């Protein structure tokens, strides 16, 4: 398995979490003092302490959706340069039954399961995360694992 460079420049991470064949997404709070208010987001956020990118995104997923994702379920990840520090985007798949265990944490208005195509077509999705998901679905090699998507239609 290819592990990411941990480096001091890492800032945060997001996870495209497939629950069965649907993405778990969170409608961000509608507060104008946060980035992307009232937009559909993916679990993740900023680094705490000396976390690795994977530790960060798994902690954030637990805090935001109450789902403990086994790190072996992470099938792809890619690093993206950002002026505030590197950002990581991961993809993981868990069984559809996990959907019954999802509980919204203290951020966001609601959560929902939607197909990749629905996410792309939702007017208030976050464009950079849709672009990163499309990159994964295109079969582009990641920096984390060198696996391609399985039976997922990307729609555009």
C-alpha cells in the first residue's frame, strides 16, 4: 500500500463515503460566516495535532456521521496542493447496512445518501469535491492506493 507523505504542509482531508452504492453527504449549516453555507459537503475537515491525512478524515467522519470507517475500506486517495496546506481527498466503501447507523453530528443541517450523478446534478454541491470525485471515477491513479473505481457511473 502506498502511504502519503505526512509532511508539515498537510491541512485537511475529505472522504467520498459510499454506503452501498450511494454517497453519504451532509448539508452544511446555513451560516454566512462559514465556507460554502447551505451546500452539500462530504465528511472531513481540518487536521488536529500531528494526524496523518487518513487519521484526520476517519476522525472527522466519526464526528460528523457517527460512522467508524475501517481504514482498509479506503480504496483511493489523492493529495491536492492548496495555499493553506495540502488537502487530501479519499474514497471509501462500506456496506449499505451502515446507513442505518449514520447519525448527524453537531455540524450540518441534515445528511442524505445520493448517487454520484445526483451529487453532480445538485445545484448546491461543492464544485471542487465534485471535480475530485470525477477524477476518482475517471480511473486516474491516486497517491494513496492504485485502484480504479468499481461499477460506478460518474455522470457529468
